C-alpha cells in the first residue's frame, strides 16, 4: 500500500486537472480547448467568453471544490473525534443549525452576505452547544451519544426552520427553500474569498494537531496517557467544524452526506492516519462536489437540480450500507 500511495496521489491530482478542464468547458456556451487556452493565458479576443469563464464558471468551480473539501474535512474530523464511522456535519446538526441561522438572515437581511454568514455560524454554534451540553453530562465516555444528540438537534432545528418559513412571505420562503436544498448558482469570487480561507485554516489547524488526533483514535484514556488534552481538542475542533460548515452553508445551502461518504473512500484509498486522511478528503471531496454540480446543471435542459437532492440520494444509500456493515455477523 505504501509503495502504491504516490501513484494514487498522482492519479488523484491528474483527475483534479481533468475535472477542472472539463468543468470549465461544460455549459450552454460551448468552449473549445483552443479558446480555453486563450482565456487562461490572457490572449482571448472575445470578451463574452472571457466573462463566462472568469465571472461565472470559475467562481462556481472554485466554490464547489472548497465546499466539497471543507465538508469532507469536517466529516473526517468528526468521525475521528467521535470514533463513529457514521458521523457527519449533517447528522451532527451543524448543517441544520447553520441553515436555521441563514434562513433567518435571508428573510431579515436578504441582500447582505455578512449577516448571512454570521447568522449561519450562530446557528451552527447553537447546534454544537446543544450537542456538547448532552455529551458533557455523560463525561464524553459514551461517544455514540454525540451522534444521537446530533441527529436529535438536527431534527429540532430543521423543525424550527420549517416553522419560520411557514409564516414567512411566500416568495421569500420559496427562495429560502430552494437555497436550503443546496445550490452553487449564487457563487462569485466574494463568496469564494469567504469559504476558501476558512477551509484552508481548518486544514492547517488539523494538520498541526494530527498527532493528537491520531492518538484520540485509540481511546480517550490512552490519549490522555500520551499527554493529549482530549476534551479541549475535541471542543476546539467541534467549534472549528461548526464555523467552516456555517460558512459553506451560508454560501451554498444545505449539502448533505459529503462529509459522511468521502472520508470512508479516502481511508480505503490513501490511509487512515490524519495526514493522508485530511489531504485526501480535501482533494477527493472537492473533485466529488465539482462533478455533482456538473451533473446538477447539465442533466435537465434549462433547469438546475439542487445539489442537496443528489448528495442526499447518494448519501442515504451509502449510510444504509454502512449501517449494514456495522451489524454483527
């Protein structure tokens, strides 16, 4: 496996390059490889194609990559910290909490991005607070409680969102409902500038604590004997994953199960320790969501399928397969 690892990384990088080139060309306006080279090299003569690539397609592709990478990294961290293969930002209530805060922001501040991101973070932080409140009472010993508490919090906050939307103005409610299902149609460079630094900061922080996070895979007591502050690190990364999830939800809406599926695939392909897991999750998660967005905007003529619909269909099947594998015998 170790000898094959460099080739697998090289294959993944080649897949990323192919994905980027094909995604830039994909759309209602056909762009040849010659025109694409002219655009990327700055020698294009047609301003229309220049605007399509640099102002529409590239921001959307960049947002898809960083959103997929961020959700996959969050999923990998949550699964390792809880030692539960079913952990995911969606199932931990982070997406529902961020969706609740962002829904309020879209109704009260519909034209301002900053309150949207802050409200999403506040909602995700509320979800983290409720989950931590339950887990602290159990002394972090029953880590499966984290997942169960997250599922309960997710349903509760989703119900509150539905209650608010029920009394909202119909046009605003419809807009929020479509956004909650996940879409990259609003992507621009300003949104990328919000999501990308948050994802990169989380990745660098997790890499800095990779030894402690690897130790937490064994058992809390074993990690403590190695000098790891288990509770502080777990709380730190719960807050960090909530922040990154909030920024992603604020820009892209609810995209479920990416954080559940990708880390499992990466463990099979690259390894289980934090260094290959984090880097592989970022790479594979970004590629995955770019292709999901490509299918979402090209499967139907003149109509876009919400991203959350596609990822939920794939993720629900993946979740059931994981549950079956977890059954004894």
